[in-house]
């Protein structure tokens, strides 16, 4: 992903950079590439997603292990998820962090079956730049059916 510098960091440029980040990030998750997906989180990242993940998972290594387990379980069941990350709002913060709030539809398809809506969620992330690349530092996912 190209790094935006100086005058390129207009809001339009930042928004495009964030869209490209999520296109890659979500596809890595959906393809079951757990270790590559985990690399899109900071070393000290946290993720919480009740009720499945009621307490925050802290750290990239723990996230990678959880992502690997989830990907292996889905593959064993013959299930594929496609996450549709939409309605993205991006707020720049004075400390150069980005707050991103988006709707996420999780579509579940069993091999040979029909696609169904598995969950509708709100995903709130704090993104930071490390070595010129965006990474997730904090993620909170709230399912609509758990409000």
C-alpha cells in the first residue's frame, strides 16, 4: 500500500488509504490467512466482540492464535464468511490516530449451501501508522442482536 506523505494527506487521501487498508484486511480475514491478518494489527492491539469475545484479546500473538483457530474451525465445517465493511466514517485525531466506525454484514455460506446473513455489526477501530502502514490498535465490535 502506498504511503501518503505531507500534502497527500488530505481527508480524501486518508479516506482512500483507509478504504484500501480495509479491503486488504477484510479479505485476509475472509480467506483464513490468520497470520497475515494478525500482521495488520499493532503488537499491543486489543479486540473485543461480545458475546463471542466478551473480554478483550490483547496482543498480536493472541489475536493470531484466535484467528487461526476460527479459520480452522470454519474450514472444517465447510463454511466461508464474507464480511461486507460499509458505511465507513473516518475521524482524524490530533495525535494522528484515526477513528473508524463502520457497519459490517457477515455473510455465512456453507459449501453447497445458500448464503445467509450471519450477523449485522458495528465495528469501531482506532488505526495508527507503523512504518508507514495503517494498523488496527483497538477494535470493538458490537452485534445488533446483542444490544
